[in-house]
C-alpha cells in the first residue's frame, strides 16, 4: 500500500526532520476512510489540565509493540488498515527509512499506534521523548480542509511568542519524520472545533 518510490525532503530548519507526500494513493485513502477503526476501540487521553509534563488531548489505539508482544492480530482492524500496518512493519519499509533518513531502525523497540483527534484536540509544544531514534506520523484523511487546524508545527524553541518556524497540514498520504534531539521542538495545533472533523494518522516510534 505504501509507495516506497516516494522520496523524502530533508529539512534542517529549525531542526533536522523529513517530509514526504503521496505515500498513499487516493484509492487507499478512500478505503481507509471508509473502514476507520471503531471509536470504541480507542483510549481517550486528556492531560490538558493539571501539573503534567506535556499537555495533549487525543484518542489512541495501540496496534503493535515488539517489547510488550502486542500484534495487529489482536486488534479488529479492517483489511485496508491491516495492510497499512503490515507495510509499516515490513523489512522493505525499514530499508526505505534507512535510505531516506539515514537512520537505521533495525532491531529497535518499535511501537505503532493509530490516533484520532477530534474538535479542539491538540498536542502541546515538546521536544518529544529523547530516546526516540526516529518518529513517524503518516496522515490518512482522504480530505483535510485548509482551515481545519491540526497542523504539524516545527518550532525554534520553547518561546511561544515567536510562533512556529514552519507548519505542515495533515494532508492524506503525507508523512513527517524526525529523530528526537534537544532542539526538536514541535507541536500539533488544535483541530478546528465545531466542524465534525477527525484527524486520523498512524504513528511509528523507534526507541533506543
């Protein structure tokens, strides 16, 4: 399903990250949208208040973890989602990641999760877990409006007055990847409220 002929762009400002478009076809995006996992499978997480390390609000469905033994076979996924996860876990995808990013993820602790973000859901400014050798976000919405919010933002630092250095809409078939570092400040802007939008994406994390 994933087009491994896609070449990623390398960005070095404000920190090293990678972007790609067209990893999923229009047909695949339509199939994924029509067969999205049931909302009841997701765990709702809200750390938007209180004394917490990072504020965010999202719904998450873990589908793979080679440390805990979780496999996609344990999750009632429709065929298009099962195919997508299988591609992400394949040796061919691991080889593609190495070729495109220079980051070798072979043999690392791997975790794959499906995320849904609804009205106003967000992920606040953070450098990410510093033991991530590489993190991947692959967006699966067939259509995403330009004013729908949910942009993936890259920041030059924790100073919020400066605003993001760059932003990327969660357009279907696009991917954003980064190796965690002390300078990898990023956040997901809030999804526009009152629109009935659901920002759907798959996250892969490779841990040292």
